[in-house]
């Protein structure tokens, strides 16, 4: 790079960093944390409308504003999307249509006519997911015969099977549904509605049955038929005992704040279970639960929508890393306050993870404000790195918090050598074959991105684990590398996310022994760069592997690619200078005057192929991190 060009680039990067830092500092909460919207699809909001209709609490919330939100989110083709630009999705569209009808919108409204055409062209209600059919069954718009039956007596089986073989999110959502599935309620709501017009085959021809796959998994259909027969004959063994055990489990796992599991599905299902058990709306468990749901709402002057989850711990730790990596002093008051807030959020009690992990001791962090039963490895590793980067008034307290967290993380290593998000050895893949699990998200196996985060944490924090287990983790990452050189991204879209994370880890902890893996990963990233200098990857890459690393450029994915390439260059000494400079220029040129970036696309992943997320801070702090690390490279 010539001196003049380098000086110009340094100046632009310096200005971009300053603008981004100023923006992020301006939005810090007075208590010390950062937190922004976690956007998903409209089904979450539609289900909250249904919940309040069922409880009769709809008049005490501004749910009329949901209509404006849903109308704005409807696309020209008539449907609603799972993620930006996906062409529309049938289940989300049916639930949005249901919510609008619950809000009093006529089926002859032009928006409803367009939606109905979209839905019917795709097969109607009969082609929707199980959870959509469940919600419709609650108000008599679908027959319970087409919803799976799960005997509540499974609550009385040994504690690890099958409840604790499910992922944490599936478990916290399923246990309350055992009560709902058993009771099969049809709630009276005002106004009463039907959705007969959404059956493509005609309501009179609808077959309320579970879909068959014509393979070994059809055994679950036969089991479901047997369960239903036993229910009809009242021959389900230990039925009421199972219901009581499920009720006890649900009540015990409610946070003081009213949350269950930190996610809307678990919260809604738990409240539905209590409604089936005839709890009063004024009951403390119900009141707290409804208040917790309200806490996930975003209300503006004319709209009302829901976060599917809230991410203050995750947001705070990543923002702090971006600020420090970009040159903010480690004892700056903002990051000090953020660090002290994070230490207060460390969970020092046992959660569901302890059922299968008999040796670990508490010391982790969760994603949300409060979620003591479900801390996770990814959050914990990121928080540890954020704390390592700041200087707190009580450094000894910080050190002890990190040591306690390290011991917990080490105890969560899975048998395959990697780490999962929430649980230990949660890999019973057969659960994804049951009809109830049609989102294919029933388990939480170890993944390359979470494993890489743990190894990056060890390198950044200058920590170590048992050498045998460390080598198992390296072997796991090497095994998970794709033939093209990339790594799968479970929690971010997709291979760009996974590859960036692994390169950041290997560059720190195994630059020599895994140099070839690093070079192959960096080469793959280089081949994915777009003509505009940025990087992007569509959510469709989860469905179609030929789309790995392909998509319109985004700020967050460009930042991930730069982070990976910078790490690879540091490890090998071979910097892809031209690629990196073009990527940096993309970020600088697309930054807005107020120091922010904009991004339409969803780059976060809930359940691959089925549920996606848009973290509204991803396209702020990740670009800052990338630019900060680039400036450090220029300085050296």
C-alpha cells in the first residue's frame, strides 16, 4: 500500500471507528448494559395475540396496534416471511392471518384476500407446521386429531429420558404442552372465528392426521394412534400423576420475574398449561407470566410487536469487545460499568444442565436478564473475553468469576470433543424424527461455532483446560471442516459465521499445528468476497449447500469475514491485503453519518431452515470489532 493511500485509509477508518464508538456509547443503558431488538418473524406476535384472547387479557394491552404491524410486514405476494426476502412462508402467513382475524379484520379486506390466495396456493392449513396447527386447535380452527399426542406420564420416567434428552428450548416448551395436549382444550374467544376458508381441499375434505414419511419414522405415527386410542378409552397409565409432575416442573422453573426459559414459546406454552389447569388470571404465577410476556413487547406510537427473546448479556459482552478492540481504554467508565453489570449477572445456582453434568459447578451466564435454569456456553465464553479486556475496580472479583466460569465450561465438553450451547451430550437425533419435532430442533449437539468460541476464549484469556480435552476439541474442529475449507455456522448465517469463528480460535491456540486448516478456511472466505468488497450469505444456504457463502453483502457478515481473514493472516503471516482493504472500504463507505450501519437481511439463526433472527446490534458492534482489529494491524 502506498504511503498516501495508507494515510487516507487510516484517516477514514479512524473516523468510522470514532463515529461507531460514539453511537454505541450513546445507547448504553444507565445500569451499564446494552440491549437492542431481536427480530424474528410475525408468528411470535400473532401467538401473543392468541394468548391474550384465550386469557381474556387482550383489552388491557395495545393489541390493536398489532394490526398495523402485520399489515406493514405483509409482502406484495400476500404472505409473510421467515426472513427478509425469502418469498413468504405458509405457517407464518397462516398465523398472521389468524391474528388479523382475531383483531376483527374482515376476511374480505384486500390484505386478507391477498393473504388467502398466497396460503391456498401453498396447500393451506393442512401444509403448515405442527405448532401452527396446535395454535389453531386451541380455538377450534383445527381438529386435535391432527396434533401429536404425548402421554404426560413420560414425566415419571427416569429424569434423563426423554425430557432431558431434548434441547433446553424444546424441553422448556414441551413440558407445559404435555398438559395442553392431554386436555385438548377449545377456548371460547371474542370474537369467535373460524378459518375454514384456508383449507385448500375444503374443510369438508380435510384429513386431520399426522404426515407420513413412508420410512422407519412412520413408527411414531402408529405410536401416536395408540396414544390417542388410550386417551379416548381413558387407559393412559399414571395420567393425572404425570399432569401433576408437569405442573410442578413448570411452576418450579418460573423466574421471579415471571419468565420461563427466556424465550416466548416456553412462556406462552407455560401460560397455556396454567389456563388448561383453570388457574385464575389474578393468580401470582399467571400475573407474573403475563407481565414477563409484556416485557418482551416493543410498542411504538402505532405498532406493537414481540421480541422472541431478549439478549442483554450477549449484546453487552459483544459491544464491550468491539469498543475495547477498537481502542477504547480498558478502564473507560462505560466498559467498567458494563463489566460490573455482567459480573452481577453470573448465575451461581444449578440449572437443568446439572441433570446430565454431575461434576460441574455453577458459574455461567445466560443470554437474558434472568434465566437461571438455562445458562449457555456461548454467552459464557464471550462474557469471559469481554471481562478479560476491561480493568475493573475489583480485579480479584473479576478473576474469580472467570475461573468459576472456566471450570463450568470445561465440565460441559461433549463426548465428541466439542461444546453445545446449553447441555451436555444432547445428541439423541431420533427425537427429530418424531412428528412433534417437525422443526428438526429437538436436540442441542456440539457445534463448530460454539466449540471455536470456547477455544478462542482460552486463547484470549490466557487460560487452559486439560491437555487431552484441549486436543479433543482441536480434533473435533478439524473433523468438522467442510471439503471446501469452511465450517458450518449453527447460530449465525452460516458458513461465513462458522468459518470466521473457527479461524479466530485456531489462530490463537493452534496456529502451527493447524496452519493448513487455517489457510483453507481463509482461502474459502476470499473466494466468497462480492464485487462490492463485502461479504454476504443467504439463509437459504441451510437448505441448499450450493449457496455456501453466497448472498448480497451485509455489514455483519463482512465484519465476520474480515475478523476471520485478519486472524488467519496473524497466524500464518500471509495477509490477504487486497481482500481485507476492499472489505474495510465496504464497511467505511456503507457507514451512515450517525456512525451506524443498516441491514435488511437476517444473519442470526434460531433453528436452521425454520427460524431466523435479526440482531439489531450485530451490524453495529461486529463492524466496529473488524475495523478496530484492522487498525491494530496497520499500527503494527
